[in-house]
């Protein structure tokens, strides 16, 4: 019962900030550091494929701790939500991260 009243941390990020978050979060991960030159944190030189892999990793990490990761885009004045990135890295999405409890 106590957990029902606890507040969870939620942050929103624009596309550039979310890329930066992914890089900072996973730059020291051996799975990605072998394949990617991080160039001092610059996300301009990271492939869309690598960004999608980092996104999937972040989504899974959050899910394991009870959190969520959702992308939003505005299309013809309609706000659409997305719970996955499948083929190309999306441009101009906003990202909402809800952190779970440890």
C-alpha cells in the first residue's frame, strides 16, 4: 500500500537531449564502446542503428526497474505516442522517461 502513494521521477527530453542521455548512460558499456567512437560525447557521428540499440537497451533497463520510455511526435496537430523505434532513428520526437523504484 505504501508504494501506491510514492511519486516516481519523470523527465522529458527533446531529441538532442535524449541522444546525449543515451550516450552518457551507455558510453562505458563494453558492448557499445568496442564498436563506437564516442568523440567526446558527440552524438552527431553515431549511427541511427547504434542509437536504436542504445534506446532498446535503455527501454529494457527501465522496464526491469518498473519504469517506462515513450516517444512522442506531433503529426498534423495530433500528438502520437510510440513505445518502440523500429527502422530509422526518429527526428524531432520528445521522449518521456518514467523511472521506476529500485
